[in-house]
C-alpha cells in the first residue's frame, strides 16, 4: 500500500458462522503498517450505496461486454440432496467466484 492509501473492507462471508478454523488469524497480519503508512481502512456495505446503482451499471455493463472486467463464476450441478452442502461452501471459502447451483435429477 502507498502512504495514505485507502482500503475498502467488504465481504467476509466465510466468517459469518465460524467457518474458519479457530487457530487461524482472520484480521490484518501487520497493524504496524496501517499506522506507519497512515492508511484508511473503511467498511463497505453495498446497500449503503443503492442510489448509485444505476450509475454503476452504466459503467460496469460496458466494461463487462468489452472484456475489461472479468467475473469469476463457480457453477455446480448437484442433486437436491447436496444443495445444503453446496450452499455451505459459501461460508467456508470452498467456492471460487460467484456460486451458482443448477439442480439436476
């Protein structure tokens, strides 16, 4: 990070239900650098910015179609008996990208 840099802190779904092992640290590893570089760390929750949604789409959709932005998606085809197990992948970091489930027979 550059001196006086800004960090948007969002996400963390893998920690919602104690998904990480107890002995693993989940916070910043080096608080001293936050101090020494005078960084600003601020929480970011999408619903706080709903008014900017149309403007964001106006920028994001052209970037997606131009290939400037790449989306990671994790598609899974599972039987209904594996639905809960698959959704729980969200809470332990088992998915790689946006998780989408297609139920198969």
